[in-house]
C-alpha cells in the first residue's frame, strides 16, 4: 500500500503545473496606433514584412533581441535615389503603426501572440496578457528580411505623406529635398499552427460577449527602418566638403549623415475570427 504522502505530492504537482499554464487576462499597459484602411495582405507566412500590420515608434525603448540596427548591412540602399514625388506602397500605408511603446516592457519580437483590448472611447489598445498564447509556450517565429526595401527616393515638400506618421513625422520644407529610404528588416509572426485556440477560449471564458468583440490577437510585428538625409537649396561650391544633388534645375547640399529611425507595426486579428475558424 502506497503511503498517503506519495499520492498527495504528485497530485499537488499536477495541480501546480495546470495552474502555472493557466492564462488570465490582466490590465496591462496601453498604446495607440496610427492606421490606414483595411488591408488584405496575408501574414500567415513570415518574412514578407508587408501588408496590414503595424506599429511604430520609439522602438528604441523596446528590447530588440540583439538585432544589429547600427550595422551598415542592416539596410541596403539604391545607389542614387532619384528625386520623385510618388505615393508610398499601399500595403505600407495600411499598416497599424504603434505609438507610445516606451511604456511597454515587452520584447518587441515577443509581442505577437498576446491579446489586446481595443478601447472605442479613446481608440487605444491595452495589453491583456503577460506572454504569448501559443502551443507549448513556443516563442513567435522571428525572420530577418534581407531585401525588404519598400521605398527609396529623394522627395520634396509636395509629397502627400510629408510630416506624417508614415515617415515618423519627418518634415521637408519648401527649400529642401530629403533622401528617404524605408526598409523592413525583421518580422515576428505566430503561425496559425502555433495559435493555442483552447487556451484563448479558456482565457476569455468569463468575459461578457459585449467586451469580447473588442479583443484581438497580435499575429505579427514588423520592424522597419527609416533612413533620411535633408538637402537645402544652395549654390554649388567645389571648395565645400558637402553632398550636392540637383533637382528641377536647382542645386541642393547637405552636411548631414544619414539618420536612422525605427518604427514598429502590428497585424491584429479579432479573437472571434480565430475561434470561429477552428
């Protein structure tokens, strides 16, 4: 006959393990997004870095898993971007760009897999989980994007996106042109096969139906770099150590080095869609 404590200990271990794996919704940090129209891009496969997604902002405050953003190899550029006035790619404009991420302590590439609540009153989102809800607690799949150039040109003040969130608020004055390079460098994705639908159902079981419609699952997060350098209208002077370019019959010069900003975009899916698709 087994001793009582030999039965109790395994039972306690099973109870503890189940308790540890239980997902409960919390009131986490809030963030806002800038977004465009609905996009039909497919994010089921990682590595594309394009489509409905979204977030940006000072991603400098977010852990980047050691991804080297200072390397010259992190962003490829066309040799001589031409001065043009054209729209950014439609899929890029349709992303959801994160703002105010400085208050979020989550690792950037561990953001996918979490549940967020949309607040209609102030149009903000709130993190509701402490970790990604995936099968066997596996991490999202992170993929480097080797050729993710989305835009490379020299633009002027007449561009429709001048000063907008799409380029991190960069603004070009009438007497300036700006070299602008936009490139996706990495994407973190939760493949459909890793989504733990049962855990999601359990986590939201006690949530009123009216609130459930505002719950979303972060499917992916894309890290994008924006390189820029401004040129000011001036006369050409070979004795000055500056970069000179011509556009529209005018000459522009710059003493600036290329500056680099980071943006983060997320792609979210209503929880109802995930549950009903099973």
